[in-house]
């Protein structure tokens, strides 16, 4: 098994594909995508390697990582990337393990990983407060990272001279979108796959789509015509009161099974920006517009139709119930995240994978975002005094991951074990290649990132009045955060 796995991983390394290489325009590529010319040459695919001086002495250093909860903890959002201490026969786990051992061998170092009880960074804050210098690198969820960075707990990554933030193993959209005052406190990319699992998408039941003769959503995706209106029409055609009792509950069939964060993801996918940045690289509120209201009206008219949609958050149901409804062929569309793709292998009916719809056909690309509550972001504690070594280690982890870990997740976990058709593989390319990081949604000043979710679960329709109630608080908290960032010295 281990020999077979090693050969498979080696083949994947040789055939490494760049996730960000989605097409532009209708196929929804990202502005900062790296083209295939960056990963190929006359002799075959490039093997990525960090630019580390040959005379740099790592001195057998033990590099200490503050990570997510232990994989054995039972926490779903655990450490998928750094904690494996042996090969298990699982291709993704073994790729993560091999990556760590390869970097240890490359640099002559050892890794020590601490798994805290949660992913919000609470124990890291205590560590910095007591200045015990227990960790060199930290892994914290986006909203936790946002809070800690404003409290001068995290280091400005742009001040680490040996860290190459322009390297292809760092997500360049993250670098540009989450900088503030031209400083950067959290980052992600090939160094980990945990954040990819949190990216929103839409799954659809292919048999139900055929039964109800809906338009081919893949064809719409290819032509850039996969829009909210098309999505809504299809969903309405699939619902049915299966037991004819005159009411809809979790025993009936729906056009859409969703969680309340679909609304924020849907808005971002349609081009809404909760916050933009000005010429000084400082955030400015930009949420409310006529287009925002139009998007809100389109989605809520669908979400609040309880004969078409079933909200498992509004009904207080666990995710397992929503999952069961989909695999039992009682939902045409299922809003979830990439981690759901990995768990649907037991589903007998074929399913497809789709991006979140565009607002209309004039929108030039698709947009997707991470889950700000759970996605892993990489940072460096402020007390780190070994920054040159830290920058080199982070780049080595990123480069080696691009050779080993990303291909294992992309080719084995998603495409080989998850996707069931070539069109789904194209969808995966589009989704992973169209990430955007909205600072307002992630930082959640004054609940700007959360309030739409609350409204949807409460079934409320008046977006403008609800937004007006929080606007002053949003601006106050955002301005306070800006002042904090401006006062921080590198």
C-alpha cells in the first residue's frame, strides 16, 4: 500500500496542475491567476522550490506550529495539514505527512505541532501576552486572525524579508484583498488545504435534473449564463409535496436545500463588495446599492418560498439531515462547501458540481469565498524573533505543498474520488480559480458580515432598514480597527 501510494503521489507531482488556472471571462478565472506557462517547461512540469540561500544555517531548529485541533479530536474543522505523524494509507493524509518530512529533510529542521482546543487563537493570545515565545507560525480562522491582528498579536508578513509573498504557492488574491495599510497579517495558499474545504459551491442531482428536463446547468456555466434567475427557475420546477398532506417538511422534495450563509456567498458571487479599499489601502464601506437590493430580493424570494426551499439552519436541523435529504434524492440543488464533495461517494445517484450563480450574463466572471468562521489562515505571532528562518520555512512548506499536497487534494480527493463527470472537474477549476476575500465579510465589523445571515434565518425581507440600524456601528468599529492598524509599528 505504501509503495503504491508513493508511486501515485510521485505521478501526481510530475503531473501537477495549477488550481488557479481557470479560464477568464465566462469560465470565471481570477485576475491574479498563474498561467500554465508558469508550471511547465521543455522537460515537463516544474518542481517548485523555495529560494533559500545554500549557506543559510537552520541549525537543526525545531519549528513550532500553533495549528487547529487534533484530527483525532472529533472536531470536523481540525488540522488537515500539519499534524500527521505517520502514513495511514489515506492519500491526502499521507501527502500532508510526506510534505512535512520532505521539508524537514530539505532544511535540516524538525517540526513540532500544537493542537489547541479551538481554531480561534485564544491560547495564542495568552502565549503572546505572557511572551513565552512558544510558536513560530500560527493557524487561526479568518475572524480570529482579524481580531488578533488588530490587537497587535500577529506580525506583519510583509515585514518578513525572507518570505516571498509573490511566489506562486501563495494565493495572490488573498495577498491583495486582505492587506490593510499595505500590511498583511494572514495568508493562505498551497501551504494548506483546510481553507479549500470551506469554499462554497452548489451540488445538483443529475437524475432529478434529467427527470424535470431543466436546462443543462453545465452548458449555462460554459456560456456565462448560469445566473440567479436561471437557478431560481430550475429550483422551482423540482419541488413536490411527496405525501400530499398539504404541508412541506423534511420528508418532502425541494428545489434547494441550503444554509443561511448562502445569502452572503450569493451576494459576493454576484459582485457585491461589503467593503472596498481606497488608494491608501484602507477599507471603506461599500455594501448598499441598487444592485445589492436587487440581489437580495432575488435570493430571498426564492429562500422564503417554503414549498421550494428547505433551510436547515432556519429549521434548526443539523447538517447531517440536509446531507441525507440530498443523497435520498429529495433536493435538486444542495448548497454546501467543498468538504461535502468528499463525503458523497456513497450517493447512488450521480451528482454534479456548480459554481455559485452570477448576477446576470453581463457579469464577466464568477466569484467564490471562504467560510470566515472555519477556514484556516496562516500567520506569525508578533513575538517571533527568528523571522529570517520563519520566512524560509513558510516558503519551503508552500513550495513543497504545491508539488505534493495540492495535487493530492485536487486530483485524488476532489476529481478522482469526488467529481463524477468532466464538467464537474471544470467546475472545480472555476471555483478554486475565482476566490475573492471580502474584508467586510471576513472581519465582520458591526456584524456587516453576519447580519444578512441572521435576517434570512428570521425570514425578514427589509434589507435597507436592517442595514441602516447597524451602519453607524459598522463604521465606528471599522474606523477603530483602522486606527489600531495605523498605530502598529513593524
